[in-house]
């Protein structure tokens, strides 16, 4: 059993990956489909969603926010590219996110995320 196989045993979430693509309509017109209208590249692949920052406070002039940075861990053969749109099933909720540039290792990929929306 490889290190990637051992880590994958800890993955309890699922991810569906959408990628932008250019299509040609029957009329000959070219259209660019992006976001969740893009092409499904992976469906229900095992993954693990993790928060790496825990929410640090950002103070601006009169307001404060505590954004939390998330990472998605996948098997090394799952090729999630920057700006792919993701729907992650995590603890009974669907989370919509956009992928950043992955840190690719022989045992796993670590993909930073920008959370778009959490849907119960």
C-alpha cells in the first residue's frame, strides 16, 4: 500500500470538478462556458476539506472580518487546475468553491480554495 493509498483512507468528503471550455453551437456560434456551467471533469471523487487558518481577524477602517482559508486534499492523480469550480460534499453540506494553484506531492495534492457559497 502506497502513502497515497494510506492518506486516501482518511478522505471522508466528495468533490465534483467543473472546468471552463469553449463550445460550438449548432448555429456555428462559439460560446465559452465557465463556472458550474463548465464541463464535469471529475464526479464524486474522494477528498478531504480542511481549514488551515482557523480564521484570523482582518481589521479595516471601521469593520473587521475573520475569513477562514480552506484547503482540499486529493489523491495525486486528481488534476484540479486553478479556477476550476468545485462542489464539495462535507458533513451533509454542499460547499461551492474555486480552486487555486495546487501543491502537488507524490502522496497527495493540496489545493487552496476560495469558498463561494455553502448550501445546506
